C-alpha cells in the first residue's frame, strides 16, 4: 500500500511540473515590452518566438541525457536551463544588462529546450509508474501543461499587475522551485509491482476522479484567472488555484473508499486497461494475428468491404461508387493494414499517411500555437491591450479543456466507437471558423470567441497527437516518430509568424504607425486581416488532409476494435 501511495505522489508531482513549465504560452503577455526594449521589428520579434519553438528540434537530447544520467539530474538540468534562459531575458527587459539581439535569441532557444526536457521527465515518470494506465496518466498530466499561462497570470496579478516583465522572472524561478518540491517523491519511487485486474480498475477510477478535479481546476482558472480588481483578491484567487493543485494529494485516501465508488460510479464505465493510447500490447498481438489470417483471403479494399456487425456503434463514411479512379487511388494506395505496426524512419517518411498527418498538424495545431505567440500584438492592434492578460488566460484555459477532451473518446468507446483520426478532423473544425470570424470582425467579443476556439482546437490536437502517432506508426517507435512529427512546429512558427510580421509591419505605414525605440506599432484591423484570411485558408487545407487521413485509416481502426471485442468475448 505504501508503494501505491508513493506512485500517486509522483503523479501529483508530475502534474505540478507540467502545470508550471508551459512557459512558452505566456510569451504574448510580455512580447510587446520586449519588442520595445530591444527596439526590434515585428519580424525580429517573430524570430524570438521561433527560437522558443526551435527548442523542440533538439528535444531528442533529453532522451540521450537519460541514457547516461539519473532522472533527477535531467529534471534539474531543465530547471537551470529555464532559469538562465528566462532570467537573462528578465535582466535585459528591466535594463539591468544590455545584450545584442543574437544573445537574446539564444536565451529564447535555451528556454524552449528546457520545456522539452521537462516534458521528457514527466513522460518517463508516467510510463514507469503507471504501466497499465500509462496513457491515462500521460493525457492527464499533459493537459496541465496547457494551463500554465493562466496560473502565471494569477501569480502576476497577485504580485504586481502593472509590470509585464514579471512574467519572465516567474518563468525563471517557479519551475526551479517546483523542481525542488517534486524531487522528494521522485527520489522515493516505488519498485515496479504488477497490478491485479482489480488494481487496474481501481487506478482507472482514480484517473476518472482526477480528470473531474482537473476540469474543476480549469473552470476556476477560466472564471477567475484574469480578475485583478485589487491585490488582496488576486492573492486569494492565486491561493485558491494552488489549493486545487494540492488537492489531488488526497487520492491515496480515496483508495479506501473504492468499493463504494465501484458500486455507484465505476460500473457504468468501461475503463479496462489504458484507453488513451489505444494500442495495448496483448490486444495488438491478437490484432496482428487476425491480419495475418485475413492476408490469405481476398485483397484488402476500403471502399467495397462491408463492415462486420458488432455490438459497438461504429461511425462510418459512405463512399460514392461514382468516384473518379484518381480519388480511389488516393484513398487506397499504400493503406495501413492495421494499427501498431512499427515504422522505421525510412518507412515512416515514405508513408502517405504520415504526410497527411503532418499537413493536418502543420495547418491546424501549429497555427493555434503561432496565434498564441502573436496574441499580444493582435490585442494591441485592436485597441485591447488592457485585456491581453484576459486573452492569455482565455486561450490557456480553453487549451486545457481541449487537452482534457482528447481523452473523452476512450471513455465512450464502449458506447460509440470512432477512429481517433476522425476525432482529429473534428478537432480541426473550430480553427478555420475562428480565423474567419477574427477576419470578419474586430470587436472584443469576436476576439474573445476566436481566442477560445483556437485554444480549444489546438489543445485537443496537442494532447491527442502522441496517441495517434503511437497507433498509426507503432508504440515502440513513438519517441522518435513523434519528434519527427513536431518538427512542423518550429517550421510553422517561422513561416506563419514571418507572414504575420510582414503584414503587420507593412500596414504600419497605411494604418496608424508610432515609433517606440525604432519599432513599429500598428493599430487597426488591417494589421492582421490578411494574416487571418491566409491562416484560415491554410487551416482548411489541414482539415481536408485530416479527412483524407480518416478515410484512409478508418478500416484499420475498425479491424483493431473488432479484435479487441473478440478478445474480450474470449476472456469472458
């Protein structure tokens, strides 16, 4: 029982780390001040945002470090990288020191790299302590990474709500403090103990309760995250958020009441095993066996095969028999025959499904991230500078809800089963709607609605991407393959941000232009109108790519679900 309690302590520590290390999401809160102090253009400011995202390209270095150093060493290396990266920027923005632009760029790169190292530590902790429910642990902890900006806004309001550079100081200090707090449970990790079926179900219930607590945390931050009426109330609100983060420590005590929960709640859910990463090793072996058996039968065709009747309601897409042959080739050529098949680097890059997935992410979630990086200038151009922290909190909170929602398909798959690539397509729908709404109206309500939709959509994509990569291209290769996928983030950050910066600077001459230490400040709807239109068109491309990916992979998902159902029938 002591070992079981310690593993929940580790999960809470991981939640704390994730909650306070999503420091790249509050860039827009201080970017205008950083731009003014450095005297740089919007294009140069975009390069600083790109530098933070560019850290993801070197994320593999954290895995390499874990091969030679203990986990706690990698944790503190990440903390000190963030301390130096953000700390030096704070010294620059407060005029303590003066550095050339290239040095500030390198500090942003170092700060971005620290986030990747923190994420790796959290992934390892979840996988090693919750092997039977590792996916539920990952989905829960990753969700808290999206709420970092809202927590930092509360801390900012509680200390000094008139000093945007305070965000940089908090970004430097809080992750380091949290690392010292989390080190005790990390050093006292329990030895691995295989769980009986009853233990797996009990842990699944605990994750359900933790998701409910996480949702309450998100609602709290959404309602009170940007309130700054006075210093006292701001400090009370920040204290309330900290209490909500500490509350999961009560989970070990809730284990005692598991029998009552099993009778009243747990029996109405199908939570066997881990649902977030769909590829369970035992079920995968059965699935591969079925594929080998069917390979000797009639050729595999998506458009003409009938779906086998099963107790699960499966959402399918009706194909038109009159489709052109080129469309059929697009759908059927080089299709995946099943889920969980391991892909080497060369095989991954030769897969059409990978590039469809890459485009969907590049033209969906990445646009949402770039939007958050530009949120400070967007608000300023529309005369909403005073509401920047509110918008940052709004984006952060809805990104958090989107991440939580990414686990919903796993809780309802016993009732309605839908391929995860289909959920990806659904998650992309709010992005073009939000961008065209922002392009059509410049009022405060449209800005808030568009920001919320962008956060919701991108949050879902960020959280679901790991499991989709695991399902489509193999769970054992997910570390390498997912790092290849997210190379689209720095590329997109560069391209989309550069496009936005060019439009912004060019309209500084036709709209209202002011010079602040040789930097251009653009005011008016034209500053971002063309950017929103272009981003909206590109997001439609991403939506189309995700739909094609869904059609190409739905058969593989159906085969896997049928194998899972057959396995459950045999076991029963």
